[in-house]
């Protein structure tokens, strides 16, 4: 019997084909012309209302109409990070090949389990092997693609907790009121996702030591030693040491060899948060402090930041694949690998992390590495580091500008300071400069505070930035700064 049954496929594939090609063309034009667009524009109230005050669409409408709404209300108001002058936080700028890969991956819609015998499982294993090689880890190490570096940090520290507990922490949980509790160490400049992981894993922020930094914003090694000694004396168990390969505030890199030595001396697990800074290992003449990073027990990093993969994807590498598997593996009956057929795949990604169903995130990495070659990504990392040095030099040449931190990697901090104004006024002037730059669509630096002072913070993880974009930033900061001072 033939009767019409509902499905989600188009009634007319040829009409759909036209609409899909139109959507793709629209995105290609959008990316191609991004430099001519404002880096960011505020959402008009009307648009916000259109996006927020719609009723649940019980009945569908034409795809053409929905695409129209996308073009009018959504596409013109992105975060801005694919623009050449977007330098807020640490954000990657994506890449066109990755965009195509995502469309192809969504079309295939593989479930990403690893024990499904699908091309996606093998591509993901291949990509992880490439990443281990790039970051100098042995091929026996284990690794997993995850949603981002927050998740990568959580996974890495979960393995660390299991490895350092001395009992079956999965069964018994974290033990002790105080005596014997595992202590985590990291510098005060460490990303908040580490504290999040410490709290989620039941290690307790009370047992998380945030150590001071030196003038270079690197962890104070003597303070670290003193803290470990004092914790031991209290009967605590120093256990987890987190090193920063690139802090968000200033791009500082903790001295990895010294941290690895310390970890060895005190039997600590060394986890490195290399969200973006780990990429500096890819270039010739990589920063001195990074050497030793490969001695880490676990390394977390992002691919959507300085490797410009579309959001979102990060990865974690763990030296001991056994410990990694022991931390996560659970084998329910319905997920048995039958050794053949669909469920005869090469691994089980869920045995190495939190997520079960996952998109085919490996395809974007596979396709962009193959299309551009890793050499191109190395060049781009090196270019951003050079650009940051160039910007720092421009700042030094202007008497009305003041660098607020040493420039490490790709992060530059400075403020407008024409002289004769107190810190409070300077904070408010510089805040106004940042907001004006953004509202006028000129550039999008972000802000941070260094020694309490508000800083214009420029994090260049952007393959579209040119040297003249940085020159324009300087010109515009001076123009807006002088205007603001005049109006007061
Ligand atoms: C961005 C970042 C994180 C968090 O990564 P997400 O991908 O945003 O989850 C962790 N550490 C550092 C140093 C970062 O820059």
C-alpha cells in the first residue's frame, strides 16, 4: 500500500537545491566581503524583538522565507570574529574550507561514537594522530576531540584525579575531610575553566592554590615550592600542577621545564592548558618557556582559536592511554562492540570522555589540514606573533599610549594616557575608547585589568589581520581618546 507519510525531506529537491546553492553563495559573499563590513554592529531593538518575541512555530513556512529572515535579522549581527580587526578575548576566525567540511559532515550526520565502523571514526583517529605528532606526544598517547578547551581541561584533570587518588575514586569518590586531600596548583593568571574543573571533580576550590606571578606574569616558582612544602606539612597531598601555555590576560607562558621538574620532584600530575599558546610550538624559534611542554601528563588545547577551525572544537592528549580509559570507560550492554558490522568500529570515544553522541567534528580539521597544509597554519601563528610585536612597537612610539604588560605571543595590552590624569579617569576614558571602537565598527579589542588598571587588550588570533589594520587601530585610539578628553 502506498500512502503519503511525513518526513523532513523537501517535497521538491530541485527547489531545495536552488535554495541551498543560494544560501552557500550568500555565505561565500559574506566572507569574501567581510573586510568592507563593520567589525561589529549593535543589534537594533527591532531586530532583538524579532528574534526574541516569536511564538513557537507550530506550522512551517517556506524555506525561502526563513532564509530571508536569516539574511535580514541574523547574518548582519555576528560576534564579529571573522573580521580582520576583531581582537577580543582569544577567538579564532574560522576558515572557508572548514565551513564546507561542516556542511558535508552535517549532511553525512555520522554519530561520532568510534565504535561505529564508519569513515568518521577513522578520520577522527587520523586527526588525533596528527595532533599528537604536532604537539610532540608519542603515538601511544591517547587523545580526544571535545567541544573546547574547557571540556579538554575537565577531561585532563579527571584523568589526573584518578591517577593521583591512590584509591578507586570512581567508586569511592573524593575522600577525606582534610588530611590526604589532593591539592591543585596553578598561577593566579590561570583560566577560570580550571577552577570549574576542580569544583566539578569534587577536588574543591578550597584545595586549589592560585599562586602569584612575576613581572612577566609567569608562575612564581619559589612561591609554588613553598606552598607545596606547607601543604605537605599540613598532611595534604600535593597532586595536580597546571601550567599555562598562553594566559588569556597577557599570553604569558609558564616555564614548562621548571614545572615538569617540580612535578617530578614532588610526584605531581602536570596538566598544561595550552588553549591557544600551545600552537606556538608549531613555529620555528618557538618561545623558550614552551620547551618541556611535551613532558606534561596531559595537554588541553583548542582548535577553534589559533588553528581557525569553525566553532567549536578542542582536544585533549593524555600520555597514559590506560589511565585515560580507566577514568571514563563504562560498557553498557547496548553499546557492545560486536567486532563486525556497524558496531565493529576501531575504538569507543566515550571511553575517553564525557560525550557519547558527537558530530563529525574531525572532518573540518582533516579537510583544512589537507587543503592548506600545516605549513600554512604555522605561518599564520608566526605572523600573529610578529604583528603583536609590531603593535607593541607602535605603542612605544606614541607618547600618549602606554604599554601595560610585556607582549607575549599574540596578546598586547595598553592604554591611552595623555598625561596628568588619575587612574580612575584613565579607566573610564579607555573604557569609552573600547566601546566607541566597537560601536563605530572600526575594531574590536576587548578589555582586562592589569594591576587594577583597565587595559585595551588586543589578542591577535586572526589570519585576516594585516599590519595596516594595527596602524589604523593606533590612529583611531588616539583620535577617540583625544575626543573623549576634550568632551570632559
Ligand atoms: C579559551 C580558553 C580556555 C577555554 O576554552 P573554550 O574553548 O572557550 O572552552 C581555557 N584556557 C585558555 C587559556 C583559554 O584561552
